[in-house]
């Protein structure tokens, strides 16, 4: 895979993760309304409608108060250049704030920033650190990226078993990666022994996601937890903003 092709894949990972995060929060907040109706919902809704001026005003206030979701969206506004100048350094700063709270999409985005050297010094090892955190929570883009790094031996020992495992998880977790990543699986399987393939498949079957969720500002943790359990599986641990 060429560097240019992988950079295109990285950009796609960022775009998919960003779009899915918006859709997921709108779905979650809509499902538990009117209990969770409030500024975050308004900000996400405005963003989804392309009303970036309103979204920026709302999300910035929430981000300054420590809201991880708002920090992620605000970072994405700076990354995309919506209503604010495109500034990768500022985008990385907001992503980092949300990522440190365990926000999965921000962790995946920060990994992309480190890999591409956008707003932070280029650092493959740090990209892997943040991708691993996101991948452990089930982010398909991060899982696909870890598969590439393991296959190519970039900043980690080359390991086709782990590459196969991460590609397998990316395929099952997100249909958008199914076609492309299925090709990767078929290709590297030709380089593996049956025993290696069996081991990789077993690792993928045994893998369990963990989720670290930042509770939106002003929301009861119990209410939010109950809502999330209706939408996601796996183990859930909690960080409060």
C-alpha cells in the first residue's frame, strides 16, 4: 500500500468517524428526550444542519466546561474549517482534551493527527497509542489502522496474526470497511500458515470491547448509563465531566 493511498485511507477514517459520532449522539439524545434535551443536543443538531455559527457558540461553551463530546466536535470544526479557521494545532488540542476523558472518536482522531503530523509532531508510536485506545472501544477505523501498522511493521514488530485480528474486527464492526478490509484479509491470509490464521481468528472471537464514556454536562449518570445500555454492548466504565 503506497503512502498516498494510506493517507487517503486515514482521511476516510477521520471522515467516517466524525459523521458516525454525530449520528450516534443525535440518535442517543433523541431517544432519551426530553430528559437529555439541552445545549449539547442543540449544538449537535445545529452542526448536523450546517449551522456552524450556532454550533460553534454552543459547543465552545460546553467544551470550556469540560464536555468531552463538545470538545471533540469543536476540534473537528477546527480540523474541517467550519465557521472557524482551519487550524490543526487547535484541533489537536481539543481532540486531546476529549481523548484523555476516554472519548473514543477523539482518540481515533488524535491517532490520525499523530500519524499525519497534523497539529502535532509526526509520531507513529503515539498514533498507535491513541488508535489502540480507540480500537479497544470498538472503533473500526482505529482497528483498521492497527492492522496496517502490524502488517507493515510500522513502529511495532511485524505481526500478521495481529494484523489479521484487527482487520477482522474492523470488518465485523463497520460495514463501510467490509469490502476494502476483506481484501486485506484475503491478501495476508496467503502469507500465513493455517495455524496462524486459526490463532488470529480465535483472538478476534475472544476480543471484547471496553467503553469509557464521558457523561454529558448536566445529565444524571444513571439516566445516561441506562440510555447507553440500550444502544451499545460490552463493558462500560464511566468518567464524569
